C-alpha cells in the first residue's frame, strides 16, 4: 500500500510569512495529489488538485508543486484566516485508492 | 444550490448497525463517483469507501471491508453507507464527498457534506 506522510506536524508563523508544508508518498503517484484546508468544526475544503491546480474560488496565496513522491503546499503571506489543519491526499488506482496524510496544524505566532 | 446533506448518525451499541444517507442537489449526481470519509474525534481524515457514478464499482478501506457497504440510488440522488458489526473505533464524524471529475473515480473531492456523527458505545 502507498503511505502518505506530511511534515511538519504543526507550525506557528507570523502574519505575512511564507509557509511551506511537505507531503511525501511512499511510491510515485505522478501528480495525483490534492491539498485540503480544514478549520475547527468544519468540513474540509479543497485547495489544490493535480498537485498544482488551484481550485476555483481559492485564494492565490495558496500554491502547490511537485510530482512523483515529493510535494509542497505554500502559503504566500500567511493570514489569520489561514489558521487551520492542512491535509494532503493521494488519489490513483494503486491501493488504497485514496489516502490522506496525517495533517499539518498551522497557527499564528 | 450545490450541496450534500448527510443524515442517519447517532448512538449505537458495539456490534450494532446503522445506515447513513447523503442527499445530493445542484449537480448531475449519476455522473460522479462518491465517497465516504470519516474523522474520529481529534484525529485526521480517513477515507472509508468509494462508489462509481453508475454504482457498479465499489472500493473499501481495509478497516471496514466486510462490515460496511456503500450504495447509491441515482433516481433519488442519494448515497448510502450501511454499517454493521460496529466497533468503538468506528466512532467518528462521517462525511460524504463528491469527486471533482465526471471522467474518473480517482480525483480530488471538491464537494463535502457537513458530516454526521456516529458514536459506538455501550
């Protein structure tokens, strides 16, 4: 089975900082990777799919990159409303078809 | 309005059964694969099960295989999750989620419901 890991597990940064979260798949998954934002008590929101495609309506502060096994989510200019937990997810035929990373909690310093 | 609305959660004893429903609106339901994702209290997201748009193909996480059954009624725009032999570790908020592509089952989830809480406890 393909495993998905994320780092760091949590971080705190100042408003306006550039924040980078890393996701790694145990096998190559091409660009079949998504990023989600989940605020406390809310359902997850799709930010990025196909590793780097911004979902409609999502702020351009968010960007994604990578392919194969290593991926990054970047928040350019952290804002208070970005406080949330961020999850990556792989999606492809290799079992299991969908796997979420453990999450990265982002706070304001 | 494009939305998903889950129902059917509640308190059930270990070994019991429960059926969750998810009613879709605002899009052509039969064109999209659908999923169930759960989140235990204070924990991360766990994919549970998927079903293709026509309902012919289904997939399950190892943790629920043989106990949960996903199905859909495209005439009613409704997704189901039949859960049997429930365990304490099945306690979670259960979300239904739509894939973002009508071409493939394997895509990111672009629409989520609000979730329904399932508590397995004696």
